[in-house]
């Protein structure tokens, strides 16, 4: 390894670490700020398990019925396989650009740029949804605490909702701007609160199921874990898209790799820990809720379209009672707020990396001298989130549902590219050992293939206006318009960027290569 001083555009000096002239650079972020536990907590927080459950538990049940737990497992499988790809790539190149940097090294600048765009735009979408859910639960909690339905009803006012949402985005941006140490301290408390309250809900839901208090409740059946029992392949892929969304965000552990102790191994281990905690939480909650109230579309059933986009708001009181039910409101608010804060980590650091390698304007490569964070990238991400949510809220009443469905498309896009990049980058090493063949080749390719299949089927299905919320634009499903439109926008921005920064797109800044064969100690 050699140390090079590389002055990028804009006059700032960035210390770059490069191997064999590969062009990989460090970014000036604060190193050794997070350990294994903190990294895992950031991964769990970014996923926001309680927020994901209240947003998609009902929608998934509406798509696949009692096979919801099976679909959760089906969504976990490709994510786990892709996580191995991230782990192996991170060992070789612990770069905060993650998917962007790795796909450039494997497939070249244009594919890498679009992979980075997929990550950035997916993050903006989920940030906007997080802010929306946090806003709704803020007013719902305020109404419960004060005992005033009129206060809770303030969330129904679009101006009040949007203003509150923008205030929460601004607060989360400010905390993220101040660095990983501040972020980590807040997250321990908020993630702990989420998991404790979720455990209480699960226990009480099992108790309600045992007493048969709700007429719609169901007896447990092992068939719930059979994905082949879903009534149609279209329903399965729709549910799988939602399930994949529920696991999205674990890779935040990896984007913080340059700030993590043991950056080559710790982030990968943290991601796997986060994945295990998440799948356990989802299965326990899904099974308990389904046993308590069922998955039908009547009453408290999880598939009821009147409550499916916010399940815990409907179940908190009936399952946990009026006093403990407030805790569930607090947990959802804490989950959305915590994830709103940590989700700035991947988008800001991906933009920082893209700018450092001259794939975006050089101003985004500046790191705050005191906080050691990508300050400008964080602020711009906050502004983009606020604008996106405001516009989508004013345009569509079903923005939350449709953007979540569109988010599944983005996630499949950049995760699959990263998985394939792993196998291609390490292609010379695959015959070196069984371990290399499995973890660097077989698992990543299988995970990428599964996500590609979901991407293709989802793309086909979302053309139908019935997909998602049922809204359309000129007869085309709004989910298709949102998902495909954002990818096309990325292509347009890439073409404009190439004219302004041709060196990156000629492969002169971050080179496409494969690692030399080495024998590990």
C-alpha cells in the first residue's frame, strides 16, 4: 500500500490510499468512531424495524394473506446472500462509496454511477417516508397524551403535516451533520426502546391469541412458512418487494466503514448481526399479530385496506391497552426518527465518494473540519428529501404506499449490481478455495439473480394501475412512473455530469480492475 496526496478539483487536499494505482482514496472522515456494537445498532436503526412493520405488515398481508411470514423469510434470503458480497468487497476495499465504488471497480464508471444513483435515490425515497410516518405519529402521540382528538387530527391538515415533516427532516439533518459520535449515542437508546416495546407487543399479542379475544384471530399453522402456498406469482412478487424493503438499510454499516474500528471486517460482521436481529423481530411480530387478529380485510385484520398502511395505530389499543398502547406510538415515532437520522449516513457518504472521485461536482467532497462529516452532502440530502416529500404529498394522496413499492425496485437494482460486481471483481480468486467460491461467487450470484428476477417481475407488474395504491398517470400505474422515471432521471443526470467531468467516465480517476491473486496468511 502507498500513500498519495491527490488534490481534487476545488482546491481541497484529500489523502488518497491506493493499491497498484487503483485510485481508491480515503475521504478525511473521522476514523475509529464506531465499534462492532455501534455499527450493528446503526444498521438496525437505519432499517427501522418498528416503522417498517407498521408501514408494510398490513400491505404484505393484503398481498399474500397468511403466507406473510414465509414472504418475510423469502425476502431475507437474497438480502443475506448479498450481505456476503458486501462483506467480501468491504474486506478488499473499505470505501464509504460502497456500491458505487465497488461496481466502478468491477464494471466501469457508467454502471457504477447508475448503481450509486440507485442507492442515493432509494435513500431519498425512504427518508421522505420516514419523515411522513414520524410526523403522523408525532401528532397521534400528542393527541393520545393530551386526550384531544382535535390535536391528533392536525395531521390531516396538509399544511400542518408538511411543515411538521420539514421540521423533523431539518432536525435529523442537523444531528447527522454533527458526526458519527453524536449519532451513535442517540441510537443506542432509540433502538433499545424499539426492540423492548416490540417484544412487549409480541408477548401481549400471543396472550390475546391464546384467549381468543378477537374473532378474526387464527391458530398457528406451519403452512404460514410455505412460500409456495401464495395464491399467485404476482401476489408473491408484490409481497416479496415489500419484504425486501423491510430489510433495506443494513448496508449503512458498510457506508460508515471508514469511520469504524477495524474497517475491513467490523462493518461486515455488524451487517450480519443486524440481519439476524431483523428477521427474528419480523417473524415474531408477524406470527403474533396474525394469530391475534388474522390477516383478513375486515375489522382488525392485518389486510384491512383502511388500516394496512399504519397497522400499529389500529392495534396498539386493542392489543396493549390504552396505557401501554401509547408506548407503541412512542416506539414507532422513535423508530422513524432514529432511522431518519441514520439514513443520512449512506446517502451523504455515497455522494461524498462520488464527488471525491469526480463523478459529482467537487463541492460535495468537502468534509467538515471539526465534525469530520460530509457536511454539504448531508445538507443537500436533507433539502432533497424535503422537496421530494412535499411535491409527492401535494401530487398524490397515496404517496406513502406508492413510493414504498417504487423503493423496492431501486433496492433490487443497486443490491443486484453490487452482488454481481463481487463475483466479477473476484473472478480470478474463485478457484482458489471452496470458501472463495461460495462467499465471493456462488452466494453473491444467487442473491443477485434472485433480486434481478424480482426487479423484472415487479417492473412488469407495476405497469398496471392496480399495483400499489391503485392510482395512475395517463393510464400507467403511478408506481411504474415513480420507479422508472427516477431511473431515467439518473441517466439524464449522468449524461450531463459526463460532459462536465469526463475524466471519471474515461476511467482515469477510479480504475476498473481485478485484484491480483494473493495468498492469505
